[in-house]
């Protein structure tokens, strides 16, 4: 309902009627509309995470290739119409893109931070702040996706090119400018 009617156009009463439960039952589980939306988003994000996890099995051990893979995955996911609509709803509830308040954001952040730390170790360095670098990479993807106005999901070739550019920028730092 949130996607079809929008945040402002969806009421707790309408949701209760749609699912066939009394409004009081819904309020016992979700104290307000933002809590209900967070639960809906958490459920969808869990499904997306499960789909992405099923694809993870083919990733190699090279940390840079894993970073590319995760960026491609995020770019393709972020350009899906449903994901873009969910991000728009999240902005209406608050928190910018809403990501830090939603489940699985921290999972992807930790996954990226681990890959960044492994990349640094492979180059003989100790990563000083892999979580900060992971947040930067996620912000790059989110910012890029916010500018994506095509109705379709980004193609795999374009996602690979964009992901490589983002990862190279993070890896090379000022030398990549």
C-alpha cells in the first residue's frame, strides 16, 4: 500500500482494513505509521538480502574483485524501481535515505569494511578506518543512484564500469583523481 498510495496516502486504518484485522491489533504491534513502514521495509530488505546472499557463492577471494562485485550488486539493486520507491518512502519518514535506520544496512557496511580491510592487508597495510571507507563507498552508490532517472535497472556492463570507477577512486585516493 505504501508504494501504491504513498506514505501520506496510506493510513493505519486502510492497512488494517486491507489485511483484515482491527485497527487496535495493528496499533498493538506498530505504535505509529513510521514503525509500520519500517517493518514493511525491513521485510522487503530481508528478501533482497536473501537474494543477494544466494548470488554471493560465486565470488572469488580477491578483495578488489569482491569490492567490485558488491558495488555492482548495490548499483543494480539501487536502480530497481521498487528499491527507489522504498528509498523515497524512507526519506519521507526521516533520516535522509533512511539507510542507517533500516536492517541490513549494517550487514552490507560490515561486509564492505571487511573486504576493504582485506584489501589493505593484501597490499601490506593496516586499514585505519575501513568502516568509514565502507560508508563513503555506500554513499557514493546512493548518491549516484539518486541521480539515476532511467525507468530500467542499470545494465550489467554499465554497472561494472561504474563500480570499477568507484572502487578505483576509493582504492587510489588522491592518486586516482
